[in-house]
């Protein structure tokens, strides 16, 4: 099986990214881009991001998760701490998250360090979830092997019965991470493959160094 993709090309011509339009703090630029993407009719699930970690087997692995909050400190998402992803972060908390909005010809690549949220913050978010999502956090031993779909459905039924007419608490193995960025790169597609790439790097005095990278 083979398919030649060498003729797949697109001309990027929608926007530009110049140093003169870049704020000192990259979170300001992130917020500007995110809001623009979120208000666009052409972008679905603006908060979908790729999280890349280094696994216990030494291989990098990427998967798409949903960003649930961003602050001046960084980016927050939630997961099962005992999943492959959670174990990878426990072993090496340096990771990469990225956003790609092809309709806007924009990409953001963020390197950072992940730390667990406090239990009360994870509790607060868990309480805001629909009951079905809460039960799913109990029923799924994320990343473990299962014999069949039926086994998952039986696990869900077990917890539906267990918590019937009761408040569903947050499992201790489930919670949030805050990713504190040390590098943020903003990519804007431009004609002739001369794309704009602006990288912010965190300095020792907590200021940000801005550089243009060759495409």
C-alpha cells in the first residue's frame, strides 16, 4: 500500500504575525488568538489541544485532550492520574501542549512543566461535571486493557447503582494539572512557506524573551 502525498499543498495567506504586534507577555497573545478562534465559525472545539509526554518506555506520545482553563500561570486540564499519561507526567513533568486551528492557519506550541492542582480545585471542577462524566471517571481504569466494550458498560452500571440518589465524589485518582509554560511559540501561515514564527522564552527574572524563528 502506498500513496504519494507530495503534491498536497496549500497557500497560507490569511494573516501575519509581526514583532511590533506582540505583547511582552505571551499569555496576552494566547488569549487574543484563542478568543478569535473561539468566536470563529470555522473552528470546532477551540480548546482541543495535543498533550505530548515522554512515556515510561522512553517514547514520546501525543494525544488530544481538552483545555479547561487558562490563567496567567498557565494551562489546566484534567485526567486520570493512574493513566499512561498520568504515570508519564509523574515520572517526567516536562511536556508539550499544542493547538492547531487550520482554518485560521495558526498553531501554538507550548513547552512547560506540569504540576498537580490542589485537591479543592480538582473537587470544584469535578462537581461541575455532568453525572455521566463523573461516573465515567469511576468506571474507566484509563489506559488499562479491557476484555470488551461490555465490561466497560458493566462497570458503568455498577457505579450507577452504587451512587444512585447519592452525591458522586471525585475519585482520588482523578484530577487536574497546571502546565506552567517556559516557552511559547506562535506560528502563523504565510505565502511561499515563509511562515511567521515568534517564540517567547521565560528568563530567570521571569520576563519573556521574544525571538523570530526561520520557518
